[in-house]
C-alpha cells in the first residue's frame, strides 16, 4: 500500500502523461484487508482501496477512515485540475436531429 500523498502525486503524473491521448481508469471500493483469496478478515477500521491504471502503469493505495477527508480533498483538487483537457460536447448536432424528428 502506498501512502495517500504519494498516490496523489502518482495520479498527477498519470493524468499529465495521458493529457493529449490515452485514458486513466480509477476504481474506488471498500477494502476488507485480505491480500489473497479466502475468508475476508474484519479490519479494526473501514478501509478504502483506490486503484488507478493507464495502459502502462498501475497504482493502488489503501486509505483508512482517519485519512479519508484529507485524501478526498486532495483527490477532488487533483480531478478539478486535470479535467480541463476534456472535449466539449457538441450540442448543435443534437438540435439538428431533434428538428428533423419534429418535422
């Protein structure tokens, strides 16, 4: 597991490397503490598992419930800062199709 401040730095690098072409896939789920298949253990506190991957690298980190708000704030600012290269949705094509259907 990676410390959450290091993981946001790794996510930043992933977003910057895939800014012009490519994608970053992020999954976030509840983590029960097991590392291999078998019966799930009951951890002392709730944990979240964050996984991020692009076509070349993988990154995973475990966030405890004590660090969730701090991690969530840094994760939100990271997403806001790196979502600026998304393409605008062209609504003019949809309007033309609606007009054709209405006629």
